[in-house]
C-alpha cells in the first residue's frame, strides 16, 4: 500500500507536492469511469425495464402487472445496495479506498455484462426473472459502495478551497453514463421490433465489459487518498468502523438520507417512470425512442450543471445551493406531471430534460463534497455509503415500483405522481435546514459534522473548535449538534 500522501489534505495541494496535479487528474478519471459505468448500467436497466423487460421476462396475462413486476426487479437492485455499502464501506475504511473501488467495479460490471446473455421468459419460464433478479442483486451489491467510494476518493483528493468543484467533476460520469445509455437505447429503438426484442437489447449490456477493463486498468495505477495515508501515519485507521458509525455517525446518516430523497427519487422518476407514464397515457401512438431523448438532453445539461453547482457551493456554501435545487424540484413536480398528460412528445422531452438537468443536477453538484464532509475520517466511507444507499432504497428503488403501482391503480393519475415527487423534494428542503454548513471542513478530522447531543431538549450548548482556517461554533438543539463556519475572531 502506498505510504506517501499525494498532498496534505489541509493544504491547497499543488504547492506541497509536485505530483499532486497528476494524481488529482488520475483520481478524477478513475472516479469518472466508475460513475459512468454504474449509471450507464442503471439508466440502461431503467429504460429497458419500462419498455423491454416487462415484455420479455414476465408473463403477459396482465401487462400492467408485468410492468409493476419489472420495476420491482429494478427495485431489487436498490435493496442490495445498502448491504454492499455496508460490506464494502467497512472494507474501505479499514483497507483503503483504492482496493475497494477495484473490487466493486468488477462485481458491478460483471453482473451487468451477464444480463446480456440471459434467457427470456418464453425460453426459460420462471428461471428468466429469477436469474434477472440474481444478477440485479449482484449489480446492486457492487454499486452499493461504488459511488460512495468515488465520492470519498475525490473529496479527499481535492484542494479544500475548490472541493465542491473537483468533487463534482467525476459526477459528470453519471451524466455521461446516463447520456450514453439514452443514446444507445434511442438508437436501438430504431431497429425493427423483432430485432430489438431478440438480440438488440443485449448489445449495450455486453458492451459493459469494455468499460470494466478500462476502469480496472486506471484504478490499478491510482495512489491511495492523502487522507487515508495520513490516518495510517497517525495510526488512526479504525478496526471497527461500523461500531463507530453507530456510536457517532447516525445523525449524519439520517440527514444524508433526507438530502438524497428529492435528488435520487426525482432522478429515477424522470429517467424511467415518466416514460412508462407517458406511454400509458398516450397509448400506441407514443414514440418510445423519441421520448428517451428527454433523458439524453437532461443528461447533457447535467454535464454542465453538476460542476457549476459544485463550484457555486465553494463560493456560497453547500446548503444554499442544495436548497435551491430542492425548492426548484418542489415547485416543478406537479406542473411537470400534468404536462406529461398532454401527450405532446416535444413537451414531454422538455419536461424530463429540465427535471434531470436542472432540478436533480443542481442538488447533485454540492452533494458530491457535502456528504463526505458530514463524516469523520475513520468511518467516512461507510457513512457516505449508508447515507447514499439507504436513501437509494427509500427514494430511487421505491419510486419505480411504487410509481408503477400508482399508475396501475389510479389509472395514471398525474396528480398522485406529482404529489409523490413533491413530497420527496419537501423532505430534502427540510433536511437542508438540519445539516450544518460544511464548506472547507478539514477532512483529516475524526469527528462528525453532525453530532448526537447529550443535553436536555431546549438547551443550547456552544463549543469552540477548529475548522480549516476559521473557527467553528457547535450548536446543540434536542438531538443534533450542528457546526457552522464563522470568520476568525468572531465572538463565541
């Protein structure tokens, strides 16, 4: 294991280490490739679930229930993600970020590739959905720590003053993966129906193998993060990160889950559920291939929105930028789902594009740095993984199956779906008032930004502590203590 830090995490990096720029570029590329593969697979799976898997892998006696079953299989991957996050998160905090990122990309990508060779219900009966569920579980198990690892990796490599921007760069991989999946799927839908349903849909899953090889080669050359190396030098690496997370990190996990509800749930509702809803409302006249361009354009917008929002969070703070995105989604939810009922393809494409490219991505930008900043260094990987993946089950995974069920039982009532999305966004808006401002937090600190308070409800406790170049004030109300950054010299 490398024992030379790429740069001190409390400095601006380049001045301290002549190799810092090269290491930062390599880390960005390593994280971006993994993000692209994960979201290529998940976006592709979501698109295929709404339009192909419901037909090929489930009995067609009741098409509406076949769609619900297909989205349930989609949701199974989310159920596996917290277990993967738990298992690999502990490994990441004990053995380092690099090793775990190599393992997860191989597991996740391998499962995705094998989906491309599965038999259908017509040829294998109930074995077809059973095998699909198994591979979806393996895919989700690996993905459970992949994005958390990429998040932690970049936050620990990035210079503190520009952590929001640099941490957001790999998440362009999310948009690139989603964009690639949408483009590929749009091209596939141009095939004759018989060709698409027999072999065409398999091609992009099989192509995942090339991304796996590329990602493994890049990550094998990656150095360990400066923060983890510093922890090894100080003999601070935790032997029991799960125990520490339960003891000190649960408030951060809960706040992190709340922050993700609108972003993650909204993302999967726009990517997959909106397509299924539009097809249900419009009927046979709906152009499935044309509609996927909404996801394509939204992802393209996100390539610019995510790093821009991350950079804004470096200047104005994480909370205010995150809150703007959540409030936008809250206001956008009901009119967006009403607009989908009009049956206009161009309008539907615009609705999906704005939902993904503006509402979702404005929250995703500051989130890249914010989640790692919520946790102390000894259980950061595990904390970020749990916050991300538990929210993925409650928001992303549930959105697909519950949304498909609501479409079926309400005869595609747009208001119900709009209120559902608005509720997810409202949870995130509320969470931005619970989370502390974590801008430029020193990531070598072992304490969490959100702490459990031992005081009586209604009491106020003010504690002084160091945070980067300034000072930190810790305020305790009922069950949480929240840090806020203040200028040096402010009276405590």
